[in-house]
């Protein structure tokens, strides 16, 4: 199986190949041979073959009682409404969305937090870790029992 990353072309708005792909081999031996072979040329481009270290594909453990999640690598034009819809809309059980902004410039920083009604709703959301959202691969990290209300009161 071969999957590849896409990004949005800023000029056309179309999805284009980002130059990175993931290959799932049918046997561990086949994967090992490809890594040992190292680099090669394909279509006038150098190709590196390495073991995947993509942390976004790792599913995070969600502790019982956790209700909040850090959301990273968001597009800078993300809205609360778009993030709620991506998480599953009204059925997702979202109680609060907080998009972090720079204190001085008030510009969105590309990350935030989402709070859920209960742990099961949070687990469903965390299973989307590494998914494409608005042309970017998002990072989701559960944050225990903290909520954005507690974070806001510290500011």
C-alpha cells in the first residue's frame, strides 16, 4: 500500500503532491531490503527510503476521566465552527473550543484546545490524530482532566 501527503496549492487551491509518501510493505523483509538499498533516483528526483518516524500516526492513550485535547498544526484560517464540524458536529459532544492567539498581535497561533462531555467522545476525536484537516495533518494530544476554562482563568 502506498499513501502520500498532499498540500493545497496556494495559487490554484487544488491539492498537490507534497513530495512525501508512505509505503506499507507486505513483509518485514521487503521493507528491510528497501531501507538497506537507501537512496535511488526516480523521475529525475532523489528518493530516500527510511523507517517511518511519523509521530502523528501514533494513537495517543486517553486516560479515564480525560475530557480535553490539544489540537496542533491547524491552518491559520481555521475557525471554531470548522473544527467542531471536523470533530463530528453536534454529535461530537464538544463543550468548548479555544483557538490560541498571540497575546500581542491577536493572530491565531495554529493550535488550540477542544473540550468534550466525556472520555468516550474525546477518544473518538483522538482517533483522528494525523488526519488531514484543511490541507494539514493535525496533531491531537489528550490533556487529562484539564479544560479550557481552567486555562483561560490563568491568563
